[in-house]
C-alpha cells in the first residue's frame, strides 16, 4: 500500500509518515547502535546508515502493521536490522500516543541480525 492508500487507517498513515521521515532524515529522534554496529569502521557505518535511510522494501513479512518501523539490510555479506520504538519525551516510558510527535521520541536501534 502506498502512503496515500485510502484503505490505510489514518493513524497508521501518520505513524508511517513519521517513521519514514525520521529514518530518512535521522532528525526528530535518537539512534542507538549495538556493539556489533559500534565496532564498524567509520566508512562502513556511513554506508550502513545510508542503506537504512534509503530502505523502502516494506512487505507483509517485515511490516505486518504497515508502520515502516522495522527493516533488514545487507552490508558486505552481513545482515543488519533496524527497529523504531516509541518513547515518551523523557525516554523513561513508552509513548502514550506514538502518532503525536509532541508526546513521542522515536528511537531507531541499529543492530547486526545476530544481536537481535
């Protein structure tokens, strides 16, 4: 389904837009990396982040809720996952309303698949 698909519930469309915007621009939230990602050389990390920013292969298997909050990319034969979670502004609890950016901090976790 496209972002403008009338069958897409409004709340899901908002979550998708906010998640896509955050993932593509890396603004409006925070990024967390696991030790396996942290160990990458700076150039490899830049390439990995570029893959995540350009990712658009959301399908039923990796995006069953259609929120564009999870994906997998490959870099030099290694599989990496990204996952977007929703926290309150203090990053202490889950967000009461992930579709409201005034109440939500998005956190993108980037990890090697074997660290999941």
